[in-house]
């Protein structure tokens, strides 16, 4: 799935959040808390919008409000390291897959001149993490 609805229009934020939860599972991708009840799911942009990150499913993850708010504009690799330091189950392999999918989506759709080098730099960092493990 490329994040676009079959009719060719961009899915709504609600649709993308539902798709991210279906793809990533019913727990926050960073801290692992179940996204139910008081722990509400939010759309967390891997590449922050201020860094040129698009509002595409490939750039969005299902995260709890706490993690999304605390992360702010922190890079995804820096936040992954912070989460792991807190003992949370943030997964470098998951982040690598998401960044690879985002990189492929940017290559296929074009544009995103600010986001593309950011994604590639984050990919290099998360790959180094995997190689060191």
C-alpha cells in the first residue's frame, strides 16, 4: 500500500492513523503502551513536518500522545535511543523498515527535497545501530 486511497486522493489524517495502527499494531511504537482508553493513538511524523516531512502514511507512525509530545522535533534515531535508554521496547528494525519505505515513497513520488536527505541520514544512523548490535 502506498498510503493513497484507491480513488487517487490523499487519505485523511484519521484514515492514515487507522492505517498506521493496523500496520504497526495497537501499541505505541516507542514506549509499547497499548493504545486504548486513556492512552490515545496519535500520528507521529518520523520526519518532523518542520524538517519537510510529508503527511503520508509512510512518514507516520502510531504513537501515544506522551511519546509524540515528548519527542517533538527530535530525530527518530535520537528518540529511539532515548526510548531504549528508558527501557522501552522501541525497535531499530521497525524504524529501519519505516525509513526505507519512506525513502522509496519519496523516490517514487518525487519532491520532498528537504525530507529526502534527512531520511537518508537517519537511515545511515539506524543501519549503523543494527550493525553494532
